[in-house]
C-alpha cells in the first residue's frame, strides 16, 4: 500500500520538511531481509540546515566607485558547533573564510553555519586607508522555514592625502617673492596605511611630488608653492635658497599631516 511519513517535531538546528515523505510497499519478495527473514524497506528522511550568506559591497567614499581586490577575513566570534552531532566546527577566533572584492566591489561568502562571526578588512588598495571597523555578523535561526539568512554590508574606503600651501612674501612690503627654493623632507619614517605597511619615505629623505627633484620646490610668480598628493605623515620644510639681497629664513617648519582616524580626505597645512 501507499504510506507517508510526516514530521511532527523538527530537530534543533534544522528546517522542517517541506512535505511528507511518501513511499509505497509493493511485492515484499524483492526486499532485503533482516535476521528474522522479515522484509526491510529503507526510507530516508532528509532535513536541511539553514545557512547564512554575507554580501559586501565596497566603494570609494568620495567618488562612490567600486573598489576591487580589497581583501577580507571572516573569523568565528564564538565556538560554532555542528547541529548534526554537536562536534566543534570552528573554534573561537578561527578563520572561516577569506576573499577579495570583485570588479564590481562585491564579496560574497555563503554556506555559513548559524553562529556569530567577525568580518574585517585585511588589505585594501594602494593609496587607501585600511578600514579599522570590525563587522559583527550574527546568524541566528529564527524559524523552521527560512533556508538562507542574508546579511548585506555597504562599506567604504577613503584615500586621504596631504597638501602643503606656501605663500612667500617680503616681511616689510608683503610683496610676493618668486624664485625662492624650499626643500621638503620626511620628519619620520612614513608608511602606507593600506595594510601592507610599505615604507614610502625614510626619516630625513627628500620628498618629491609632481615635477620636483630631490624634494626641491620653487615659489612661482605669485610667491606660492603647492604640494599635493602627499602620503599622510610628518614632514619638515625649510628654505634652502633665498633671493639675492635677502637673508635666508632658517626656520624649519614642522608639518604634521598624520592620519587622525577620521573620514577626512584632505589634510592641509598653510604656511605664510
């Protein structure tokens, strides 16, 4: 005859059956026998486990452009156990998954077991600052029917830089002085902030941007020097060649363009 098995209680950590399992007993002579020669029919009842998915989208905070190849690591915030037999799947702090964003700035981590996780950025693009934020991911089964719990994260990176603006004038007449040479050097070892910790400039090394050579910059016809695109850090600026008829300004200007852990994009210093 025809039979059906209907589940009346679902095991913890699993989804209920979507429909009863139906089967038919036919000619028992074709079945395997047990030790008492009674026919055996095996009916498999399968329960699925709910899974979690993380969808992260990474963009530039200023331009909203997608950022590819930003690397992330997912770790277990707590011990995560198997719903099948209670065995330990991931110990607290263990790495569960690693990945990087695609050309559209997206990273998908799926097939995750229920539990608490932490997602953090481990490497970002050159010129950007590695995000310090640790994303808390809590995957908790809320019912017996939801197959997948999706968590979306829209996150950004910033690419801050430093700028120095110098205005050189005659102290008495306030006339703009063109042709005065300054040199910019690193006051400290300056490293990248993208997670690679790359040494960009050694302490005392000349810092050249744009068309500058050996860190030398000359005031233009308006008595100005504009230096932009500097990696964040501490610098020193000093006058190295004055105009004829003038006394050289021997002051060494300390310029602090250090990262302040905010979302500020431009760090600027003005010298008059």
